[in-house]
């Protein structure tokens, strides 16, 4: 493992720990503000498929926001890891979807169709000085 990879791992751990220290009330306030801004951006887009991630380790929880988009005519999809060397497969999701924990115990919709997202909401742990995503 090179120095940059080690640094990246250490930064991800540090930033994840910091995120977990936020009080739930503060996290909810930030989410509300973010979703308000995000809605104004999404309102300018043609309705399609929005891919998002199931919240883990203090990540922002988009499920209620995404459910609101479904009510507005969007479709939603969650990723499924097929193989570490392959692109993610996105499976259609709705609040009624049957979910099962898979890789890293992250729930994935079962028996739903594979769909291609037009828009992605991707969680972010942090980024480096060159704006490269750390995870």
C-alpha cells in the first residue's frame, strides 16, 4: 500500500468518526436544508430515474426525500454490487420494496428490475485538496 492510499484510509476513518459525532438533531437540520436546495435543482430536470445510496455510518438519509420524488413521478434505484471488478447494478426501489442485506450488510431491493439512473445522489465522506473523492 502506498503513502497516498494509507493517508486516504486514515482520512476516511477520521471523517467518518467526526460525522458520527454529530447529534441527530443537527444532522436532521442539515438534511432539511440540503434537500430544500436539492429539490430546487431537481425541479429543473426532466423526471427520470434517480439513483441513491442506503444510509450507513451516519451518511445522509435520502429515503424520505426520494419517496417524495417518487410521488412527483420519478423512479428510484439503489445499487447492488455484482462483482468488485464490475460496475454497480441499480435495482428499482420504492418504500414497499423487499430488502435484503448483502455486501457490507447494506440492504438491496430484491426481485425488482434493473434500471439505469439518469441522476445520482452519492454520499461523500470527504475529498482531498485536489477534490478527489475519499469515499
